């Protein structure tokens, strides 16, 4: 059995005609995934959350790890 942890990571990624990811956002994503992996979490999935009214978007990142049973 697993337990799950989801986090929202705000980015400046705006996907459109001329917009794309930048090195800063990619580094933030890598940093979060590597940090959680060191804590024993396994990367499971991600979802892009578009904010059409603002300058930022978000990414929902989900991790899991084996649930400790006693």
C-alpha cells in the first residue's frame, strides 16, 4: 500500500505561440523531484495547471512511497 503526496509548484511557464519553459523553471522542477526522492518519495505524475488571467502557471506534482505498517 502507498501513501501519496501532491505539491503545487508555481512557474512562469506560459504555453502559447511564443512562450515556453525556461532554465529557471526546469531547475525548480528538478530540484523538487530530487529533494523528494532523497526523502524516499517516488515521482508518480504531473499535471499542468493553466492560469489564463495571470503571468504564472502551476504544475501539480504527485509522489508516492510505501506506507509503513506496524
